[in-house]
C-alpha cells in the first residue's frame, strides 16, 4: 500500500497534488486538435471536515476547465444557508515524496473555493480521503496517508 509519512506544517497536513484537465476533457481537446493545458502542482490540506474536495479559483482558471454544474455547500460561516459553488471535473493525483501518484482520479468532481489567502491551493475532502488510511499524530507532529 503506497503511503507517505510527513511532518505537520503550521497549516496542518499538507500534500503535493498534480491537478490537470480530466481524462475525458483531455481526450476531447486532443481529438479537436486543441491545446491541452499543462498540469499544475499544488499544495493541498487534508481536511476530514470537508465533505468534498475544493480547489482555489486561480488554479481552476489556469486549467481552463469548464463548469460542469453547481452544488450547495454549508459551512459554519453560511449559518444554515447554502452557498452555491461552481463544480468542475479534473484529474487529481496525490503524490508520494518521490512525486509518484498514490491516488489517481482521472475525472474527479471538485468545487471552486477561495483558498490562496490561507496559503493553500486545495482541500482534499472525505470524497478522496474515504478510500485512504489517514493518521493524524498531533503530539508527534506528523501524519501518515496510505492508499
């Protein structure tokens, strides 16, 4: 089972992620002889409090992926009222320390969120963490993630 053991940062458990256009979109662009945007390497927070994975709006913009829909999101700051977020399909790979994918989703629905002000580009939610073993060892200052 591929895994990583990393030290906690001040921002929490951060991982490197490759983000790219989804595999179906990549195939469509290639078939139409259109350029495929280059993948991005981003930093994302592992967040068991997030039901879905969120990506910062600037990263989404760089990938030039179309909106595939919207979804209502409830957070403590929305005080019981849903906030509507744009949804996109992307290719997402969580990387081990050598840069190899531990998790690879070729068409993952993600929502758009303003995260850059928090020093991160994404939140990896329970939609992706649900198939992992995630150990958060606060006293030792490290975490383990296995797929």
